């Protein structure tokens, strides 16, 4: 049965005979992009050149158009597949299901002629992710260790709001995070009624506009390039500036900074330096969430993703022990 799914040394998640997800594989005619984070876009240019079809959700396509360029995806045949819609290829079928991670994220179900259900979760947070019954389950393992459990759950949003509100008393607040997470922070602050204007550089601004198009509420957002926004930051006036995590340490020095990270398990928020805070807002399930997905999915075999950052081997051991099903971390290190 395990010949029906694997993860290659280059990070491609192989489902059935025809599908490679989240990295290039020259032997598969179909490439799936589950979401727009870089570790799931590996070799996309090669896939566009050589695969018959590259499948993704419409929102993922819109985000790649912004993050790369509208010409990038024109290098191949891209098909946008809606959640719940099935595409047939040869004797297999491919269906996407939602994954609560970032906008456009999808889980993938491949069904083969023998009726085997092969599921790949992609990255997900259990809260808003439907669990799919599987014979073979391939899953992410980012927080796949018992040391990665979050007990604080719901106070994170309130904590985030209070920290930002406190920071605004001193002037501008700089928020650092990855695409998708930044927009989630905007929505949390907007929904909580924060009055200060939001400012973002070009790319974060455009990603936010795509999120808005798909129903997220990101509040009043100004482009950093606008004169008014520039002046607010230069004069350190109360506003919230959203930057990609890659610019941490390069902008906002000496100002009030908030870093949004999932690698925090003990407290929802802590001060790492004067006016610098880390908030534990994650778009991945913790250990308990991963185990709960397996319990409900009832697979006969589980493959944990050992290519991307995480605890794949630890998770496989715990799955095997607790549920008495075969579990293996791939690729083998």
C-alpha cells in the first residue's frame, strides 16, 4: 500500500500515480500547490515548464500573481480547482478540501481505481480544517512533538490587541510576520476595534487586498509609499506598520516591535527586549491537533513530512504507539 504515496528527497509529496504536491517531480504529470509559502512552492518554475497541469485554488493563484508576477504562472498550464470540486485524470480523481492555514490553503484527496483514499493535509490548523477519512494519510509535522503543546488557546487575540494598544501610546508599532499571518493580525486588530491606521509596504499591501477580495477584513490600510504613511512613520506617530519577517532587525529599530511566531508554547506573549514582544499566533496545529486529526481520519498508514521543518520522526513514533497504525517519516534522513 505504501507504494501509493511517498515523499521524495526533493520534498515532493507523491499521491497515487499522477500527482506531486509542493515540489517538482519529473515523473508526475500533475503538480499541486497547496499554498503559497516558499517551502511548498519548490521547483514551481520547472513544474510549469514540464507538467501537463499545475493545480491550485483560485486564491493561491491570485497570491502567486502578486508575490511573483502575473507573468510567472503563464509559463505553464494552471488550473484553479475549487474546494469540493473533483478533477479526473486517467483512472484517478483529485479533490481539494479547505485547510485552515493561510488564504487559499488546500488539503488534497486522491482516489485511485481500487478505491484507496490518499490524503495530504498540507499545513493546517485543526480549528477550521475538515478532517478527511483516509486509507493513507500524508501529513505535516511542524509541531509534531509533545513538547509543542499550547495550553493558552484563545487569550492570544486579546493579548495581541492589548500589546499593540499599549505600543501605540509610544508611537508607531511595527508588526513582523509571514504573508497570511500578517493579514490575520490585521483582521484580529480590526475586529477588536483598533482605531489606528494600518501601513504596509507594496507587497504586503497587495497580498492584503487579495485577502480582502476573499472576505477577510483587514481595515483601513495605507501603502507605505504614500506620503501620509511615510510621514507618520518618520514622525513616529501612532499607526501599525506590517512588515514581512525577513525585514526584522532592518526596519523599526528602537521602536515598539511585535513578532508573530508559532514557535511559542509556554505563554501567549513574552517580552524579549525593551519594547520587543513575541506573540504566539500560529497557523499550524500543535502536537495535540495533529494527533486528533489522525484519530478522526482513521488511516491504515501515516506518512509524516520529514522534508520540511518539524518533528516528523517523533510524530510517526507517537502515532504508531497511540493508534497502533503503521507510521513512517519520509524522506528517510
